[in-house]
């Protein structure tokens, strides 16, 4: 922002009316208010668990981040990155609308969700793997903005979430269309094996269904030949949210779940550490003091030692099961097992951000 002009006595015959000047100032202050003093990743780092993946459709997750949030694409091959409006700020929706046009169509979709962390673990449209069962062995589709439920506001500033349309449950009849999903199966710096990690995500809080599985978090990787990693019990440690139910997807099972009443926005936290311990927590993203511990204790039998592979998935299961529906706004993954107090501080940050439909 340029430095304010110093007052002087020079006549200003062309100065706009006072009401227009007030509108301009209100607009400037509105943008300033959307810039956070600290983001969720800053809070996690202070808690001893630095972000190794930081993805958001709506805002910077570091106070010092001012780069792209996501990349839009059209079927004609054109692309456009959507940045923050300012360092530490929210998504530049004007740039989004300028590229996609006023009419929401399926021709404009999210091609990439950028990682704001130094690890650069960007999410691309899931490609599947040749050793997976059909239709999990094929490329998914990207989310588009044809559904009005993709729209929200943060601090009064319009933003778009990632709305996953979902499909028929599995098992069942053949899917009507390729599912929507994102992944990074070669992520760097994420927790492997029984290493500690902490994950946070923000979802639309309605009851969205479909088949398996609306996840965000640590999942199977791929090897040098593109084969999906083995799907053992414990190959995953990801947040699951579907049908109003929050839990942990540990592969071959969803554990430590609780079903909540619908709200506009729901936070979810999953963390695990060596010594056979994991924890699942959730809260209403518009209500202070609502963060609740669903479970904290030993892992299920057969999962005592985590076998995480370090891949990242969004909107799908570890095997690219692409039938889930839901709305996702942001999420992050760290190395390290944080305290409940750190998660409470992140929850307070989310509430203060002022998400609304």
C-alpha cells in the first residue's frame, strides 16, 4: 500500500465526493482485515510441528505466504493461478471469476492445489495406478464450480471451496462418471512408518454422502514404475469426514468416529505418534470452545505400529476410491505430534477468520 499523502492546503477541485472516499477507505480496510497476523502453519511451527504440506482454496496458511493457492484450467488447455490478495491474505476471487467467467460451467476446473510449505508438495488430479482395480486405475476429474455450495466467505471476502460431487456408492453399479480427487503420491518430507504427525482440515459441515472415501491426509505412495504402494492395515493416517462422521482412515477401516449434527463448517484434527497412540478431534468452525476430543488412545488391533507411506490424498481413499462427496476448504500436514493446546490455538484461528456461507 502506498504511504498516505501528507495534508496540505493545495486546492483539490477534482476530489471525489466524501461518500466515495469513505467507500474506498472501507474497501482498503476490508482487505487489510483479511490478512492474518499468524496462520495455522505458524501456530503448528510454534508448537514444534512444522508444516510439510499446506493446502488451501481460501487463504494463506502462513502469515508470510503471498503466492498462488490453486491453478484453474479449461478444456482448451488454458490455465490461470489464483493468488492471495496480499501476503497472508485470502484468495483473489476477482482473478478466479475473470478466468472462469460469470457463468459457472464444468469447463473451468481446479488443476492443481499449491503447497504453501517449503516442501512444495502440490496436489494434482489423481492419476490412479495400473495395479489398482477399475475404475481406480484411471485418472480422476478435477472439481469445478457448477454447484453453488462451492461458494463461501471469509472475513466477508468471497471465496470458493472445492466441491466434490461424489458418485454412486461402492460396491454397486458402475460409476456414472469418473470421480474427482487429488493427490501427491511422491510427497517429500511427510511422515513415514511410525513417525509422528499432526493433520488439520476444514470441511463443509453438512451431511454429504456417496461412496468411499472423503479423506485428507497421509496415504499410499507410488514406486518408480507407478505402482501403488501396498495397502496394509496402517498404511494410512488421514482425516475422514463423510455423512457428518469425523474419524481417522487408517486403511482398510475408518476408526475413532463420531457423527455430528450439520453445521456450516467443521474442523477435524488427526494426530499420531510412536508408542501406539493416536487422537481424533473436531469442532464447529464458527463456534469458540467447540473443539471436542473424539478419541485419544491406542490404535486398533493390527494397527499398533503405523505403516504410513507418506503420500497425500484429498477427496479419495488411499486406493483412489473416488465416490465421495463433500466440500473441502483447507488442510495441512506436519511432522510432529502437537499438544491439544496447539490444536486449540489453530481452532481459535479458524473461528477468528470468520467463515460464512
